[in-house]
């Protein structure tokens, strides 16, 4: 069920809350995403687990991002959401930027029972700017119609090996809104860019020691078109060194395929990890 909530700290967040009896998983999307980006994971886990996905501020139907937006303010929002909804021993699952957000929130909340990082919380390098910044241009482009935006988005994602289907069409249309006579992305380019730059302020040495023993890191190895993977094995060495108990699995798909194409093998790994007895 989708709904708008006002948190204890007065933030307006749009959430999708599906039922389950074996604990609560909170799914946190990536840089330019929104809650629908996590839909394959939510569908798979719902029924067994209560799954809550949400639009981070500055995305989808949540309120605008603040002037000081960063992975750190988003971690504050995640903690605020947990408190507002009265969730005890949450399991956090973060994709890409959501991995940083979940790791930061977990380091400040000892009762997080499990942490799942979907190709997130790696040590960024300079080359990530070359991969990410061009993709942000659509955030400051005006489009003639929803169909115009989805057609251009389809072309972009198909070059990244994404299968375009009804789910992708829904994801794309949720990202934009009509402003005057044109259609524009709901997110502000400059604040999304600010969020991205905050990745470089993430310090694994400060966060890693506070992550739970039940932490799983999924590393993707697939290239993105003619470009390398967004992160590589070495990107995760700092967080692994700081938290040696992290369990790691790899997958040959690329960063975007991890959420935009359904991944039965990864979903099975996630299910086994969540079902495993806590250590």
C-alpha cells in the first residue's frame, strides 16, 4: 500500500508498505531512483516479511530535498522513519546510494538486525564522476510529453542491457511531472549532484566497526555498455577491512541490471540471507 506519512521530525515521505510476519525490511533506492526501483525485491520478500520502500526526499512524491542534502541527511531521514513507524530490529537493504544511507543509519542504531548492501557503500574514485554525471543531464532537460521522456529513457537503459517492459514504463513515468507546457524530472539536478558528491565524504573506517555481523554485500561485476562496472572489488576493500565479518557474493550483471532486470539468483541469495539465524 502506498501512502504519504509525516515523520516525527515533520518530514513528508511517500512510502510503499507491504505486509509480512517475519520482521521488517526497509528498502532504500539509489541516487536518482525512487521506491519503485526496489519493486522486484519488495515483491519477492513481501508476504514473508513486511517490506517498506520509500522515496528519499527530493525524489518521487516525497518532499523536496533540503539545501544541505547528502547521504548523511538521508540517513537521518531513515532513522526518523524507523522511529516514526515504531520498527524494532529492522533489516535494512540499500542499493547504490541507498547502501551508504543504510550503512550510516546502521552505525547509529545498534538494533539493526541485518544489513544488505546491493552494490553500495564502496569507496568512490574519480572515474565514477565520468560514469554518473552524464546520466544526470535528463534531470535538467524539458520534454514534450511523458512519451517523449520514456522513449529517451528507454533508449538510454537499453544501451545498458535493461529489458524494457511495463515495470520500466511505470518507473519512468513516476519520475516526471508536468510543469507548465513541458514535462520535467521531479528531482532537482543540483541537489542530486550534491548527494552524489557526498559519497566522497563516506568514511568506512568510522562506519564499518558498527555494522552487524549479519551484513551481506552484493558486488556486481558487469560492465555498463562500454564502461567498466560502477564499483570494483577494490572499491569495497575499505568497508570489508573495517568490518571483517561482512559476507560477500558477486554477480556478473551490471549495476543497473541489479534492480531494473529481475535477478532470480540474487533474490534467492537475499532470501537465504534474511532467513538465516542471527549470529
